[in-house]
C-alpha cells in the first residue's frame, strides 16, 4: 500500500504539502511547479488516498451532501447548483450531489445514502420555492434548505427568493412607463411564489395610489404558455382591458405574447408585458425580447454553501436558525412601452 | 451505537429486511407497510448505518462517481444526468455527482476526491460531444465517457450521438418535402458534432443524386443566434438562394428565423428550416414551431450507467472496450413546407 509519505519522499516535499495538493486545498498556497511534481509522483506510484480510512480516524470528510429534486435535470436552477458547488470547492469542501428527479420516495433513502458516506452537512435544493418536508435526520448535522422553506421552520437554515420584492420591481417598471391599468396573470398552483408575487403586485399598486381591481387578476391553470394564453385572452376580453400585464413567469409570458398576436396587439406599442424568472432562451427567443425579473439562483447557491460551512467550522457553537429572502433583479429588455393613448 | 439488529428487533422483522429497506432496495420486495415500520423504528432509534465502516469490510460501496463539466449547470444535457441517475438507482447503485462547471483545473482533484470516497466506477459526462482528456486513474476502475470520446479511445467505454445519422434525418425531411437547393449552416467550431453533421448533410444529398454545392454551406462563427443570423443572411444573398436550410443547432435556427423575417420571407411558405438539438423552449417559443432533431441524452445516460454497472458486476472478466453511436430522432413541427414555385 502506497502512503502519502512515499509520495512526499518521491516528490521531495513534506507530507503536509502532499496533503494540501492532493486534497485540492493547495491552490494559492503551493506553487504550481511543486503541485505538478506532487501529482506526478502520486500518479507514478498509483497512490490513491483512502478517505474512508481517514474519515474513520478524523471524523472529518470535508464533504457536504446536496439532495436536489430535479434541479440537475431542469434548465431552471442549474446556476444555483453551480454556485453552491463553486463556493464549497473554494472553501475546501466537496459537494456530493444526488438528484431524485422528483421521485419523492427516493428522498429518504438518498438522504440515508449520503449520511452513510459521512457527509458532514446537508443541503436540500428545491427546483422552485416550495415548502420542503425534511426527512428524519440525526442530531448534529447542519442542514440548509435552498430555494424552499422547511415545513418546520426551526429545523434548518433556509433561503428563498424575495418574491414579493421581485413582483414590486415588475409592476414598478410598468408604473414608471405610465401604465395605470396593470393586470396580473398569476399561476393557480398554491405555491409560495404565487402568493408572494400577488402580494408584491398589490403593494406596488397601493403605493402608487391605484385601487386593486379583482377584474385585472387572473390565474393560469398551470405554469405553461398554453394556460397563460387562455388566461390572458380572458383579460383582453374585459370591457376595459389592461395596457400592461405582469406575468407570473416567462412561460406564461410566452402565452401572453401569443394572445396579443391573436388579438392583433403589438408589443409594446399596444400592450406591455413583464415576465418573471429570466429563464434562459425564452427572453432571447421572444420577439420583442422580454423585460423580466431574474431569480437569485446564484446568490441562493452561494449562501447555502457558505451557511452550512459556517456551521461546520464553528462546531459546538449554537448558531440560531437563519433565513434569508434573496433579492431579485429587474432585467430590462423591450417588452414595456408607454400605454397607448385612448383612441 | 444503535445497530441494524436493534432496528430489526424493534420493527419485528429480520435484519436482511431492514437492510433491504434502508438501502432503498426493498421496493417491490418488501410491502410498504413493513417498510414504513422499519423506517419508523430506525428513526425512533436514531439509527444511522455507517457505510464507511461497511465499505472497509466489504470493499463494495455500490457507488459510481460522475464527473461532469457543466452538465448540471446548463439546460442542455440535464436529461442525460437524470437518466444515468435513475438507471443506477434502479440497479442498487448510487451516483455521486461532481460538476466542475467548466473549470478544467478541478477535474483531477475532483476525480481524486471521488476515488477517495471509494467509488467503484466512474462516468465522465461532457456537455456536448467532444474529445475528453481523461485524468490519470488507478487500474481496475471501470470508466465510461458519456457524450464524448476519450482522446485515447482504448481507455474507456464511450457513447456519443450519431451526428451523421441525425443530420441525414434533418436533410431527408427537406428532400421529402421536395427541396433540392438545401443549404447547411454549420458551426465553425472544430468539434466532432460539426464534422459529423456536415458529413451527414453531404451523404443525404449524394443519396438523392444532388451535387454538393459549396456555395450552400456556410459557417456561423459561434453557436449563437446572432452568428446564425449573419451566416443565413449571407446564404439568402446568393444569386440562387436555398429554399431549405438545415441549421447546426436550434440556436442557429433562431438566427435563421430572424434573417428570414428581415428579408420578408415567411416560414415555411418561402423558406423551410430544420434545427438540431430539440433544445427545451426554443422549439416551443419559435413561431412557427421548429422541426428539429433530438439528441439522445436519455439513451446516453442510461447506456453509460448500464455499462459501468455491467463491468462492476463481472469483476475479473476482461470485457472489450465498447463504443456506441446513439441514434437521434426527428421531431416534426411546422417549419418545413414545400418549396415555393419559381415566380
């Protein structure tokens, strides 16, 4: 069995240098030339460090488990994973990911599987802001929920998007362009994002002194272009149709574009539209490009990794449960104009 | 320390039943009622099985490492990961994923990190069909490359899309509609996908008895809508412009749509367009919806997991290196029509 000592001897460096290089923690501390020599020596000797044995000895695996429910398999939130991975990596931790691909029955065994591999902490990632039922976990394992809230709020740190603030931004850009009859095409699914965005819509109107008009709030049956089209056609049939529409999502905004085209309305000349999500490709492909609100996936990923690492680095310290509403950002493109003058 | 025996006693079942349930291999073998009782007992006793200790004893971790270069963080190939994960899971293996987010310097330490966790096999996933430089690996670890080819072809099993066959399908759908002047807007980047699709384009024309016309092959500088628009505008300026265009990708097809609009050409009445990738949302958002070729992400993911598991289950058997070109599928939508009669 080749040991780290053998590698150190062959490379002519200390064992701790070998350890830093091979654990990936040598960047910035060990010169590239030395690091290359260490790696070459390790390769020549076919050295494979055995973290299983080491884990038993030190109880530290520098590994964080990440359980995701289809995040890896959807275009939606990949940036969140990438950000968490990068943050962990730069702090000397490895993120082991298991994606359950929306199979709820996999969650508990997948969690067990991660615990069996002696992960020191866990991150639960949801594809969209929802209430997350955490499985049974042993004490002393820090847990962070990312883009979701644990049903028992005290059981874990969590970060979600500030849906309400994001919706305010979306409505504000319409108000700033001069719109007064602003509709909201919400998603009918009972998820926190729907409630939060509806609240933000109401707040922005109230701040502008505009009375809430229930005739201007509709619900797409699902978060799809087809359902959005149907709901927006409904809005456009009102005796006094809106001049601007805030859509729950970019997907629903696709439907709003279609509805506008069917009614012979030009965007933004006759109708202004704002989306939510800044989902890759949709905004780029729509014509005109869509003004929308970007979800803070990168910030959520970074925050979650930082938070779990902070807990790991302060063992024995009882940090209070922390939660965060991450700010969304307005992305201005070409789908908002001034309201048409009444003809 | 709570053992599996304690859980078995509390639940009133055998130790092997507990083992099946807690390892996730009980589905279909153990009734849900018994499985629930086992899980409740394990939870009550705060039982955490320790695979680290078990791994040392049996040398079997039933874990496969998956190293990806930004697959998890791009919309493109998430289905491939999901398929590999599902296949592994259903065979009793766990897939531990590390995504290097395109940081090449992470590949070697990430591989080491997976080996340290005693993965039994490795899958390397590329975001797109490219030549993959594998890092130094110890002997006896099965390796499969997914959506890429190892630079040393004998070092690993590999699966890539049948780019050539996919391109033939794309051109054939134009031929079948009656087109004879069929252009190819390729991607200028020197990747296997470009070469393979250009070969398939030439083959399909040759089979139809149409001479290859170099004036009908252009290269978008990058795989983007903007570069595609410029290249297709060039094509449409030819003395005898094409009536149908096969685009290297759906993104380049977005550019082709824009170029057509700028020239006042209707799709498919005046110009037919076929894409490649069947990338989520693009085909749905474009108007008219895009006829395109789907990359076999699901098949590649399933194949890779199966292949590595096959090697793990036949230890000591020297299986020859296997490679596979996975078939692409034509997705017919509304962007291909009959060529306009000469006016």
